[in-house]
């Protein structure tokens, strides 16, 4: 067993033998928690999704990864492509850590098609001998045949005056012939902000416009992963505040994934126009670092890391950690952001959920009349995932406390979603060690990891008082 101290986490990739890596890959493939249709690492850890873009008639997604263990070590980018957003081809490592700007990791970033090339913008991380860090914003071009050429000099060499080295996760966009970048940042007084830069070309020169005004002065001590997109004529800003006061927006996870809907954006003033309230993108257990992309029909899509920083997962004992959510299409209906997972290529034969055994690779649709209360349980005699509907209080509680191997025990094992009065439809996707739950056509969403000890004997049961109509389809990868 490797002792993952600071030196080992940042050991060069060539210090690991091919036999060691092959062993990790075998463990992951043979794991009972290996997923069928979610993106996961072939070995080691994946965290933030990066560079999500439609380019050259296919989808591209880059995964921030550490292939040699289930820890946040020396990060690189792996490259995935897809024609349908469900079946992904792994093209291997795309950006590797190296001197002088990424010696301690290739950190998060984004991608933007520019004519016949894809432009990548990302953060380089360097640790200093004194224990500090240097953060630079870097660039690279990818051709249609997948060849990547890194720019020799940083796009933005250092954070501006008044900000710390916690300066990362650029999203690059184009508007009215100019290029903009949103970057997560921390002021020297430990207040989190989003900085807006502007340039005449992706390669620069980049000029700071200022901190983004999105209706709040500061939110906690750091903001990570800012992403902005257009959804049905509105601007949606997604980001991950760290250390935010619960009074601003109550959140059950250590770090939340949040969003704001606005009427528009004034790029010259770096300000959202008429921003709405701060809301949670996902009310579940494991969702972070959401990244958006615009499709060929100008639709907005989002994918998230189904994990959280600073959390140990049971699969760590097998040498791997992390997965991504299904890609979800975003819409705004009646002023609400809705999320609809794209799953059509996966959906297979129907089955009877109340009669047939679960393979933990299903899509379940549960319809419940208004004002009904009761429980739905998925599991066996020893373990299970429970949904508790309260038709009087209009709530849905998700309880994973008995869903297998326990983890994250310093946090609550339940989550509660608030429902509108009336009948409800829940759609649940299961995939061996994860679930995704959409409520009422995606008006609310909850994701989570589960690690069953005995996944071979799970069944679904439902209180008769709910009056539920439940249908199911097997998912085939």
C-alpha cells in the first residue's frame, strides 16, 4: 500500500511501473462497483470534467485525472469523445504535467471551437519549496485530428493585485467578436470572487475587466469552476462557492454546486442583469464542478463530477475513485432551471420493477398522486436506498444511510427536497454505485454514490398507501 504523502502525490508519472498501472486497471474493471454507463476512471481518480465542447462533428470531454491512485495527486487531462453523449471513447492522456508551468498539475479549464481548431484554456499549478503555489492560465490548440500543441507562454501569468494564488478554472467564451474568460479567484482578504478578462483573440492579450457582479459581494473564501451559458434566452451562471454562509443559501454538502439565472449580462461592466436568487444545481450527496457546453443546435448541456473534494469513498480501497453524471439538457420553464438527462441510446427492454430483481442498471419512473405519503425502498434485507414521500409537508427525503458500505460519516446520510403541491413523477437512474434522481421533469435533481455490499439481490418495494404507478426499463451499454 502506497503512503500518499506530499512527495508521493507529486511523484512523476514515470516513477510508476506498467505492472502497477495494469494492476490498478484490473481492480477497477473487476470491481462490483464498476459502472455500466457512467464515465469513470480506468484507474486512479477522476474529478472535474473539463473542456466540454462540440467540435468537428463530435463531442469532446476532458477528465481531470490522477491515474495512479484514488487520491488528488499530480493531475493530467484525459480525452474522451462521443457521437451521442452516452458512449464515450477514451483517447488517453491529452495534457500531461511538466515544467515550467504545470509541474504540480494540469488543473481545470474549458474549450472553445475557433474555426477549424479547438482552443483549450486551463490552469497550471506549481508548488513552491516554501509550500506556496503559483497559478497561471495556459492555452493550447487542438486540430481536427486530435493533435494538441501547448502555447509556450502563459495567457495570464499571475493573478491580479489583491488576489491570492487561488486563481483557477477558466471558462473561455466568445461574444460580439471578442473573447472573455471567467476565472475563479480568492482575494487576499480570503473572499471568493469570479474575475472577468477580455481579449481580442483566444491567445490574448488578456485584460482584466474586474470581478463579476452577480448580485452578491462575496460568497465564502473561494469560488471554483465558474461557467456561464445561455438557456432559453436567459443567462445561467454556475459556480462552486467554498465556505459560504448557510444563511445565504442552505446547502447540505461540504461544498455546493450553485447557479443564478439572470436576464442577461453586461460584458463591459462585468455584471449580470437582474440576477435571481442563488440556488443549488443538485440537492443530492455527490455533485460538484459542473461544466456546460453549447451544442450544434445551440442547446445548453451540463455534466458534473459525482464526487466532492476532501471525501474518501469505499472504492478507494480498490484503487479508484470518481465518476461523472449523465449529460443533462438545460431548459428554463416557468422561471425554473430544469435538467433532463440524455439517455435514449441506453434505454432497453421494459421490466416489472415490483416483481423482477434489480440489476442496478435501470431507469425507473414513479408516478404518485397528490397528497400521498409513504416509502419506496430499493435493496435487500440487509441494505437499501430509501425514498420517503410526505404528501402533507410536500417533501421527498432520500436516505442512503443503509445503502451499503458507509462513507462520509461526518455528513448527514439523508437529503430532503421540497416539492410543489400536487401529483409527482420521479425518474431514477441506477448504475451499480450511483443514482441520479429527477423530480417532476427535472425541476429538482439529486445525485449520489452508493456502494452495496451485495448488489445481486436488490429489489424494489413500495408502500401501498402511496398509490404509485412504477415502470422500469433496463439500461444497456
